[in-house]
C-alpha cells in the first residue's frame, strides 16, 4: 500500500493475525439506506472497506436485516422501521448509539450523519485492536463543529502550508473534486459537520453564477459524508460585484441583493450550512463604513438565510491599528469594546466566532474575555489547526494542550463556574447554538497539511469539538495507533515527542505570555523579536533597556484585565498572583523581576530558550528509534522535518537570547549568551 498520507488516520492497516485470528466478525453489513449520496450508504461502504483492510475479510452489504451475524447501521427512524425495535437510548442531534456484542453490532444514529459517526467509531476500535463488547451513547458537545479553509479563488491559500487549494483554481471551483470527497471522509470520521471553503478575506467572485454552480458540485461531493458547506462573504459585494452604488446593510437594494444571492445558493445547495463574515477588520469592508453596527451587518445575512435554515458565523476578530506611544492603547481590548454593547442585538441564527485568545493564535494567550461578556449571544471558539505562528508545519507542535488552557478555563461569570467549553456549547448561558470553528487550510499535498505529524492536530480538533473533556494525550494515542500502527515503541515515542512539543516551542519562541516573538511583518515564521514593536499592529512587547511586557492592568495600564469577570480580573490585575506564564501579557516588569519559580525574567528567557532547543534536538534521535518500525517513506519524510526543527530551534534560541542580551546588557548566569 502506498504510504503517502492521503488516507490520514483512516488507513485500515491489517492487524497482525495474532490479534484477531480467534475473532468472529459480522457476516453481513446491513446499511438501512441504499441512496448513494446518503451517509448511511457511505457508512456501509466504509464498514466494508474497513473490514477488508483490517481483517482481509470480504463482507457483503445488504439493506435487509438478516438472521446471521451482522453489523446494522442506520438512523433511528430507519432502524425502528427495519427491526421493529425501538429500545434505543435517547440521542441528541448527530449522536449515536453503538452496541457491540461479539459479531452482532448495532449502530444507530439520531440522524444519518450520527449513524456514519458511529460506524467510524466502531472501525476506529477495530483498527486499534479493541474488540471489547460495548454499549454506548455518544453525543456531540455542540451543534457547530466546522472547519474554515482560507482558500482563495486563484487556488492559493492564506496561511496554508501544504500546496494549493483542493477547491479552487484560476478563479473557479476545480473540475476534479476527488480530493474534496476524500477530505469530507476524514472530517466525518472526527465528527465535523460543516466547512467554510473560502478565505475569510473573501473575494466577491465566489458569488458568480458559475461559482455558485461549483458550490453545488462541492456540496454534492461532501454530502455523502454529512459535511455541509458554507462560504465566506465579502461585505462590499453588492457594490463591487453587484454593481450597486452602496453596500449599506440597511439599504433596500442591498437587502435584495443578499436575498437573491442566498436564494440562488440554496437552489444549488439545498442543505447549505451558512455564511462566515469578517467585517471591518484588517482592511475588510463592513457596516461601520455606513455608521451601522456590527449587529446590523450580521443580521443582514441572518435575515436573508433564516428562511432556508442557515446560520451566520460573524467573526469577533475586529480591531484597528493603534499608536504604541499611547500607553493605554491595546488591540486586546477591541473585541469586548466592539461586541459587548451589542449583546442581545444579534439575531438567533447568528453566532459570534471568537478566536481563543484576544490577539491572534499566539503560543500562549489568556482566554478571550469576550466569551464572558456576551451572554445573550451565541458564541463559537475559533482554533487554528494550521500552524500560522507556530512553526507552519515545519515544526512539530501538538496543539491540544494549548487549546485546553482556554477550553478548560473558568471565567467565573457572576461567580458561577463558567468554563469556556461550556459557554461555546451553549450550556452555560442556555444558548440554542454554539460550537467550534477550526482553521485548517489543507492543500493538495499528499499529507494534507504538509507534514504527517501535523495531522494529529486536525484529528484532535474534531475529537475535542465532539468532546472537549477528552484527554489530549488519549486522543493523540488513538491517532498514533490509527496512523502508524500499534507497536508500543512507536506509540510511546510519538506520544513523548508530541506531548513535549508545545512546551518546547513556547520555550524556544516566546515565553511568559509575551505573545509571540516570531516575525509578524512578513512571514509569521522564524524569530524577529524587533518586529512586534514600533508599528500599529498592537502585538507589542514594549521591550526597552530596562524591561518588557504589556501593562494591561486597570490601575496603570490598558485596562484589559478589567474586561474579565471580577474574580479572574483580580488575579490578572495583581502582579503578585498573575501566573508566571502570563506575566508579560498583563504586566510590564524589569528584566530583573523575580518570578514565582525563583528566577529573574531575563534568566528565564535564556534558560527557556536553551531548554526548549534542547528538547527539540531530542526529536530526530527519538524518531530514529522508529526506523524499520514504520514504513520508510513516512519515516524519512518526518525525519527530514524533525531535523529541520532541531536546527531551527537553535536559530530561535540564539536570536532571542542575543536580542534580549543586547537590549538588557544583563549576562546569562550560565555564560552561554553573548560569548559566541
Ligand atoms: C491573522 C492572519 C491573517 C488572517 C487573519 C484573520 O491576522 O495573519 O492572514 O486573515 O488572522 O484571522 O482574519
């Protein structure tokens, strides 16, 4: 079998005979829908493929229940109709019930999509050599579990690191959608039910008649997997594309434009999921141009799409350029300042999509305070699978431990437990909608993300959106077994490297909540600690000869700490009790300031950079222990990247250490810095 990465974790590699020889497998697959585009039909095909791959067993598919042992898969309604058995535990939307008793298996979804998810779960167990009997119900944490793809119509991908688009080329939807269907298969296997296929910095030509027909084809390719498509919109389209004189969201001709476009889209894509809108941010047009509010802007689309059952994901990533000489100016303040006054004004089918931190996918950020400030609004969290600031897939960085610092964070709204994951699920504030958006940016590269190991982040993204309480390491190990096999050494080695990788990256890139020290002006790759300051982007470190960090206190700084509910604000306001790992996010301190851990800030910087780079240098050596235990192709491709990372971590280490040595003139106690 080709060992390229196209099948990702869905390889269905043969299990060694010892593990399965005594096993009795179902004789028949009973798929309770024969319509080819239906997820239940897909589930039947997938079960057949899986049993063939894992056990070399050919199992026939039938749509009739049989007396012999079988795996039955269908929606609840189909199951009751076919079996007369309504004794199934109650399920939520997209949820499933999986019952395995030896060779008698029942997979029942609340809907067809849920049935497909249950089939993937059963196959995942088998592929991992888990033949236990189970009877379990699994429901998703939230209704919205989407990916965002920042693909441009010309086929390039913003912050994509795996080649050109699988969706678009030369301004139109590509003819061959094989990869699109393959991608939908991967997404379905991790419970993803929606995808925005074009860049948030949207091009209005997505709305051409030809492209709307293209959307119909994309939707057809993904529908068998239960993945619904949506698109990003350019707010100025009525003018730039529709030829109107305005794009004012309250203007009747603009409203008509969007109503017509929406109707056209639903003619091609009857199950179209919805729109994603980036407005008044980073040069994008929006309602503020016409002195309308962001809610006016969001509701414009919400009203057009409501009759069709669609939703609007409206991004909270709205900010303006600022002047660094103003000590009180702060980009981190922007989202709450813009959105809090609008709480309650968004239509019910609008979801405000909030990046996990207040700045921009940095290596460590506090949870965005916006999650706590708009209880009358649906919210979703935006995570980034593509490693924009985090090594761009040239570095191994397993992200779930970072995501968990936010998902598990308790914002203590009104003094009540208020975990971010319970806010975005809709539970905390009793909202009807909510969930997850992951920026993935897969490309045509045969590994999807440009790196075999980076796929653990996509896999884990879906698993966490389904169940954010699951353990980051346990998810990782499922992924390793499915991707590289069950060998103990393989599993242990990749586990160790992956779990060490985010702390290492934080150590050799930016520490103590400094946000990022990567180049922010051009590439977002590699060290450039000078690039944070002296510009309007507001990702400032305020480093000078004496100290660094952003004073975000209410008492003396930007006031950002005060955007959190009282108990959390009190922690961040206080220099004494702010955790070390967010110190420089909230406070401006001298390099000689002593951390809780006992070191000074500057010594921590030096030590962390050396220790992070040292950890990265263990990765190639650890990986070399896997030679012969996995296929040569993936072995070599991964080794190449890990060697690069090991070297680049030294570049990082030296650039950052020297930079702060030159700024502060404070020597390294271990004498490593400044002596080269
Ligand atoms: C970052 C990223 C941009 C992107 C923006 C966004 O700033 O660098 O490429 O457009 O986020 O999320 O809208």
